[in-house]
C-alpha cells in the first residue's frame, strides 16, 4: 500500500512482501460449514467473526453501498485497479455471473499490454 491505496503492481513484484496485507471480502467455509449456499450478508458476518480474532495484517474490506458507476468513478480517481460488485442476497457461485462483477480501470498500469513483461 502506498498512502493507504492498494498497489497491485508493487505487491505482485514480491519486492515489498513485508508491506503486504491480506484483505478479506468473502468467505466460503467457516468452522467446517460450507457457506457457499448462504447469501453474501451471512458470509460477511462469518468473516467478521473470524477476522475479529485474527492477527495484525489481516483486515476486512469495507462494503460500499451505492451506485456502481459512482463507486467505480471514485476508485479510478484514487488510482485503484477496479472494483468488485456482489449482490448481498446471492449465494456464492463459481465462475462468472451477473451476481458478481469485476470492473477494471483501463487506465491502471496493471491493464497495460506489457504488464506481464515487467514482472518476469
């Protein structure tokens, strides 16, 4: 992170491992219980419970509710790679669906064509 803004390129380089933090946003299993059929709201409560007793360096990603277009515009202004939108009432489904969308900031350095070349 730099100035409290995540920087995927720096993390991916592994040159800054001691600065990396785990950011949790969803959980699929907790205490042996499969949470995938449960809505996101219930899975988040389980994740909050788990992270409430975790070590430093692991934190829960804040949920932001509102217009996806407005949230995405702010993410781009902050220089973030993009956003992930999930339906609060939807169960987890593997793969792509309309209940789970990732929208990428095309101006972010991670979207450049030579991105893979920089990290080899």
